[in-house]
């Protein structure tokens, strides 16, 4: 199947002379930046609404003062996704020397949790 392109009347203006893909890429990039901002605001609102958020300072203090801390909470309270972030944000990691790890009994759970933490 042949494709016919009509070049008559084509503008020489630089904005018009750019391939459609370049113009579209810029529009998409701008849209993506706004989407990231919107997503960040949504995630922040979700993080602060989790039950564990109100215990953040107590958790950090307990980890600072004790070698082992056991945290018990309901499913969906934010234990798995938020506590590692609280520890990183509070300076408990040192690049190349310390790490924070979260284990899960199933690969699917581990993968979905890792994805969620990465998004946040």
C-alpha cells in the first residue's frame, strides 16, 4: 500500500518544520511532569492518612533506642511500605554501609510492595 505525502504549502516556520513526533514528545513531557506532580500530591495525602503516620516519631525514637523493635498493626496500616521510608528519611542508612530490608513470604507480595515504595 503506497502512502502519498503532499508537500505543497508546507510552512518553513521552525515550529511547524519540526517532526510531529518532536512536538508530541514535548507535549507528552509537559503532561508527564504535571502527572508526576499530581501523583506526588496524591501519594503524600495517602501516606499521611495511613494509621501508622501518627506513630512515626514514636517508631523512629524506638528504633534509635532499641536494637530490636517489633511493630504490630492491622493489614493496610502502612507498616511494610512506610516504616522503611521513615527510617531512610530519618538518616538510618549510609550509602554502602547500611541497608533497610523488608521480607515477604511470597514473591508477588514482595514485588508489589517494592513497586509501591519506589513510587512513593
